[in-house]
C-alpha cells in the first residue's frame, strides 16, 4: 500500500539530482563570468543551500518523521561523543602511566635529613651569546648581523 507524496527512498535521488543540477548551473555561470565570488558570498550561498535542503527534507518527510530522524541522529551523535570522550580519557591515563616512574617496593622510610647547603658559584655562568658555543650561538650571531 502506498501513500501519496514522496517515499523515503526517493528523497536521496531527488536531493542528488538537485545538487547535480545546481552544481551544473553554477559551473556554467561561473565559466562565463571570470571574476570569482567573494568568500562571504560563497558562504552565504552555502548556508542558503543548507537551509533550503533542510526545509525540503522536513517538508517531504513531514514533521513527525523528521522529528524521529532528528532524535535518532542525536542519539548517534551522543554515542559518538561518549566513545571519543572515553578514548581521550584512556589515552591521557596511559600517558600519565608511561610518564610516572615505577614505584619501588615498600621499604622502610629513610630518616629525613636536611638538604646539604651548596656554596654560591664564584663567577656567574656565561650567557649563551657570550659562550660562543652550541647550536644556538651561530644562529644568534647571524641574527645580530642581519639586524645591523
């Protein structure tokens, strides 16, 4: 038994045909008119096409069937978000476990001793630019030459 109007299997065919026709029309017009549309116009036309497709989709299905399909799509999106959240949590937990050093077996705690006091160095360490060594020294010298 069939009911009047569009059947569900016809929607994908109609939408595909409309997209092909619109793309053909746009490419034909664009080939004749050399200046390209500004990006704001292209974005506005894309939004208009999405709104038009959504309105046609809801009108073809009817409000109750469109509501049911939206509920199914929301459920699928929620399951996908849950799965991605779980994967993110798992990878973070594995990274922390890999970074954490292995804990030694339970031993008697060592008595606390004060930290040894180290004397201050007599002369300060040379700045990287003054040292003239290392991979960054050549780069620093070249940067100074180009600034002059």
